[in-house]
C-alpha cells in the first residue's frame, strides 16, 4: 500500500499534468477564436481575485513546498506570477512535477513537528502529515480548481472529463 507521501506525490504529479493539458486546450481554443493565448493569463473570476497566472504559480507552489519540506530546506522564492508566460507556465509545471516525482515516498519526511513561516510573519506549528493534509492539499486544490474555473468562466469549453483526466486510464466500458 502506498504511503501518504507517495499518494500525495502521485496526486500532485497527475494534477499538474492535467493543469498543463487544460492550458494547452485553452490556448488552442483562444487561438482558434483569433485571440492571443497569452491573454488567458490575465483572466480572473472576480476583480478582487488573482488572475490565472497567479493560480498556476500557486498551484505549483504547494508541491514545491512539499519537496522542500521533505528535504528539510526552505523552498526559496517562487516564480513571479506577474511575468509568467504560457511557455513559462508549462516549464514551471514540468519542473515541479519532476521535483515531486523525485521525492522519496518511503522516507519518514512527514514525521515530526515543524514551524512554518507564512506570509505576514505568521507561523504555523504542524506535524508533517498535517501540513500535507491540512495546508498543502487544500491550497493546491483551491488554486487548481480556480484555474479551471477561470478558463470555464471565459468560455473555454472544458468539462468534468478534462478536470478528471487523471482517471482516463482507469475507465472501462460497461460489461
């Protein structure tokens, strides 16, 4: 049975791959409508929400933080969402996916307590497994779903099958 860490790495990896596919589909659709696909990155759901470029970076940031946590190091600065291009987004998703696939899922990296520094000087004391389940995963899915929702909101024809693409290899026809 896979460990909690192995399952998380698998989820992060497959969903990063899905996000890349969503961006590809959106780019093709946008180009077919005569729009510059780079303009997708500035789309947002609401005026007070971050645009798509931020959602992509923040989605990738969660597994990147997990990799740093498992290596017992600081993750360092993340990619500036303001300067992100579609090519840069794809490179970021590939890089983070590769990093996540390189995590040793059998290690005891999630054991023990850690103090995490968040924005605004806030700290959070969590066990590694709680950090993964209560902080990283919820944030990952929030930004992943928001990216999907932004693309749907602006008219990219995406459906649940696009969002759930990680299950495609497991689909079987009726008996």
